[in-house]
C-alpha cells in the first residue's frame, strides 16, 4: 500500500507527536511541516527529515506532494484552514477539540465531499482496554445500559514555576477550557465503547473557573472553566454522567463505570501498568459476583500514533476513520449544550432541538 504523503501544520506541542508517528509508520510519508515560527518549522523538518518547511498552513496546502494534512494548532484558527484544505483536495486530520462549536463542524462536513476527515478525540480508544470493554458491552452481557459515568479530579499541586500555555483556558483561542481539553476525550471514549449506540437528548450542567487561591497557577487573563459536571439524558433513559476538574481543592480521583441491568464494568480511560477491567455480574440466586474481565499492560504509544495511522489507513482502505466528523459533531453538540446549560442554569436540548441530535 502506497504511503500517504502527509503534511503537519503546527510544530509546537502535539505536532511533533504526529510527525514521529508518521516517520515510524509504513502507512505514512512525512513530506512537509509548517509553523508560524519559521525557526520551529525548520527545526522540525530537520529532525523528522521532512523535505519542505513552510511558514504557514496556507503555504503548505499549495504543496502538490501533500495529499493529507494534520491540523495541530489551537482550535480558533483550525476550521478555516480545514475548509481551505478540502478545497485543495486534501484529506484532513483535526486535533481535538474538533472545532469552536457545532456550526463549524457542520461547515467542515459540508465541505469535505468524498475526502477523509477525522478528529483526534479518538486517542484513548486505540488502547487495548477500550477494545475489550467495547466488545464486552456489545455482547449484551451488561443488559440495558442505565448509567455511563466518569469522575476525574486532579488535586492542585504547588505553584508552578511558569503558568500553563495561555490558550488552554482562554475561550477565544480554545473554544473553552477543561471541558474542551479533556471532555472531548471522555465523551468520545464513553460513546465509543458503547458502540455509538447512545443518543444524547438533553443536558443539565454546571461549570466553574479556577478557585481564587490557584489563580497564580494559570496564565493571566484566563477566563475558561477548570471544573465541570454534567448529566446527559439519552434516548431510552440512559444517563451519561461527566465530572472532571483540575486545580481541585480535593483529593485526586479517577473513576469510570458502565452500569447495566445485568451487571457493570469498572474501568479507566487512560493507560496503566497494570490496568484492569472489573466485571460485576448478577444472578437472582447469588446476587453480585465480581471478576477481573481483563488485566494487562498497555502501550501508551498507541494514543500518540493511533489517530494519524488510522487516518492513513482509512484513506487507503476507503473507510471511515475511528472518529469521523459526524461522530465529532455529536461530541461537539454535547459540549455546546453543556456550556449553554451552565450559562442558563437549566436543562438544554442537545443539537438545538429537543428530542433530536442533528
């Protein structure tokens, strides 16, 4: 299979991860990189042996050798470049979150045509534990799903020597804060391991910014949330429960669970050594019986290489990627509704119309 000729726009934090994965994969050939900081583009091209280095994504899109691009820079500018890429006939892999809002995703879907487009919110579904959980849930062993939940709290540490990057908690640059940084992973994972069978309808949510005593831990002028909680009601009565916070005045926690009528799974999204999935089964006679469904080591390099190698395979095999723009749209619609519910203090319909996800 001929390797996909790849260009990567953005040579900062995550771009080099895609470059390294491309260089290591027979499915990909890294031919070009771009960054607004010219020296950084040149350094990346030299390190990863890319033939061309450009000063902007627009310049890279003019390269006839490039047939697919990774957009690995802050969210606020990505949609316009994705639209330009589609117009040039390039396949597109978008970093997470997919866009600033659902309308931007719809614009990308409308412009994509027959090209392949994917989102990196799929990252943690390339881990072995995600496959095991998805297969087990698909078998029907849990019965009808009632609650699918995650609760991840990161306790505040000491004051850092320098604040985190300003885009992380700036709405205008990132579309939001901790919710878009991690909530897209949470939603993609939970919707993915349940086979994208859940149909989210309404959400009731609340968000909070950083506690005053930790303002020195983040970039000046940050205005986005560091803590959120949401109850998402799906068609048929299944509830998605999300809670995630950073800089927390509370002990760290990481709890994930899928509860059905016949039993439940306890698991985690991120990698671990070792990592286990626990199955609680039930019968009328014995009540609850617990067993380890799966335990093993996970290779966290799959989270780095998975999105871009799956993207390349999807192009050559003519199939949808792990997380298509349509699936990313569902995640973004939920995200938009969480923000709306928190701002308005009430339940909000997902997708703009009660009872229907567009």
